C-alpha cells in the first residue's frame, strides 16, 4: 500500500510540474548596470522580451543596485513561488547560492558565474574566443600598430576579454603594442562613462587608434571618445555598431539574450536542467558583427581573415587560452 500511495503522489507531482511548465512564472534580476546599459543587461532584457512576444508569457523584472539588494529582491521573487529566476551577472553569485538553497522548488539561472545546487543552471561564455576575433580585426585595422583596451571592473572575467583580444592581435602582428586600463575595482566601475572616456583619451594620446571597450556603461564614454578623436572603437556584449556608425570597427557580441531566451523556453517546454554550460563560437555564444553600420571600415581582407580564424577556433586548429583557467595571459 505504501508503494501504491507513493506512486500516486509522484503522478500528482508530475502532473503539477507539467502544468506549471506550460505557463511558467518567470523573473529576471538585472545587476547594477541596469537593463538599458546598451550592453550586457540589455541583451538579457532583449532575450526575455523575445520570449514574451513569442509566447505571450510575461515575466517580473527587477534591478539590484548592490549585491545585498540582489539577495533581497531575489528572495522576494522566490516567495512569489516563481518557477525560474534569471540572475544576470557574476555579482549575484552569492545571492543565487543562498536563495536557491532556501527555495529548492524554485529554479535559478545564473549568467557569468557558477553557483551550486540541483536547482541552479550556470551559464558561462568563452569570451576569450570572441575577443580573439576582434583582436585580429583591431590589429589589421590599426595604422599605428598600437591598440587599446578599456575594461570596467578589474576582475578575472574582464581580464579574460583582454587576454583573448591580445592573443588575436599578436597572432596577426607579434610586434603590435597593446595598452590596457581598468575603470575601477568596485561595481561603480560599470557606470562611469566620464572615466571610460578619460582612459581612452590617454591611450589615444599615446598613439592608440583602435580601442576595445569592455566596461558596461563606462564603455559608452570610451566609444564616444573614439568617435570624437577620429579613432575606431569596438563594442561588447550587445551589437553596439549603431551607436557611432563609421567609427565602430565591430562589436564582440555575447549572446546573453539567447541564454535567457533558451532558459525561459526550456521552463515552458519542460526541458530545463541544472548544471554548468559553456557557450563559445561553436555554440553560438559569442561572435563578431559586420553590418551596415561598420561595413565601411571592415575591409574585405579583415572580414576574410577574421572568418578564417573563427573557423579555425571552432574546428580546434586555433586554441585560445582562457585567462581564468591559466591564471595568466601568454602574450
């Protein structure tokens, strides 16, 4: 009788899970950059919006201005008995770790970091691969043979971008000079466009003529300065070519939108799984962009070379070192 009762209980649970999966209750928590940062968070927002438009299923969205607040708002969403909460950004790792343990029936997806738990999906990107591509483009486009990098918060993730960028550039020209600056060491580093512009100006004054901005909102200042000084900028995360057509060499896109869209879709169709996944060039997680806004500055030679390199990274002929794994950059 006990076994029969257990089977019936499991059947009820399966039916309940199936019913909730069809119209999941979803939430998304943006980090300090905000959903309209024209970069990382906005990409996540666009993925959620695409899901909403296609399915008619709405989602709750909140922004966490600090790590402490992230935990509070996440717990608030979990209490609403949501099926899935998407946490955008590594800064929410501890919040996800803690709240996921408190609410084992709520599922979480964490972008850019790993949190443990049977109800957590951690999605990481191979930023070094996409950055390698734009490094190749930068080295080929640079006339001064001096290229720059402006990062936001000085953390291993941002150094992984810089390291991939340097590897790509040095593969084209071992003698190319690279200059690197970080906006800061706290979350405020993502929202200081004035500082982003100042760092770019200093690099331009030293001869840099192409700069890769990986700094969230601060990167807006970097790209604006590139336009003002007649230099070339490279965008990040979202396609930022449209911001300054003609002075944007390209953008290294990181498909956070697809990560969010896929996660929501998986909850809807009942295929969501916990665990850690990595998205690189092969998985369509990162890429570079050529469109109407940068077509004039991307020569046929640059496009051909970058696409050759892309193919060789995908098929394993080119190995890009991940700074986070190696602990240092080989170039």
